[in-house]
C-alpha cells in the first residue's frame, strides 16, 4: 500500500496527516518550513476541515474517524486522554495513579500517541501544571507546539 501524507499548515506546525481511506491513522507535527500537500482523500480533507474548526474554536471536539494501534496499556492511556473534553487537563502522575501505573509509563504512551491533537495528549501535564515532555522529548520544537496548543485552549497563559 502506498503511504501518502497530507500536509496541513497550522500556526504552530505543519500537520502530516495519514489515513487508510476510512480513518486517520497518524498525525505528525512537522516544522513550519515543511511544504504543504493537499488532502489525498476524503478522510484527510475532513481532518483538515476539523483542524480549521479547532483553530477557530479550541473547544471543538474532533469527530473525524481515527484508528489507534498500540499495546493494551497505551490504548488504556489514550482512552483516558479522550475524556479530556472540553479543555480538561491531568498530570502524568494523576493519570498513572488512576491506571495503577507510573508517570513515566503514561508519558511513554503519550509520546506514542499516533493521532495527537485528535487525542489531545498535550493536555497531560507535569506536576504543578508544567509542560513536561511532549512528542517523546523535551526539545524546543515539541514543547513550543505543546505550549501553543495549551495557550490556544486558554489552559496556559502566554507568560507560563
């Protein structure tokens, strides 16, 4: 099967959107310098329209179909993250306590989330509402994306 990726420019990153023709199977945050690429199918087109709605209204709840592939534990973490609507947050530690696991394991599951933004792992915060990690790391680009999303949603002030 040919892997085609739509590349949708957003204010915080270019979103690399993969689909299987029926559902979104992956979203990647790419540098803003990445070239845009038009939607490759109707699901990718729908995902782009929903991203536009999210950008206009941060309380928008994504309804585009998506698939989550991962271990049973990761699936469990992602199901908990799906409950963070509208605009709720949780700490890695609190989610770990809910799942009788560790904050590090929750962070690993967040980093492996195949459809960030749709399953809003950016709303999982470190203790004290600090950003913590994002996209599997603590580098400038991933944390800038997380910070932008949380500011857009009114969860963090621009000075946080």
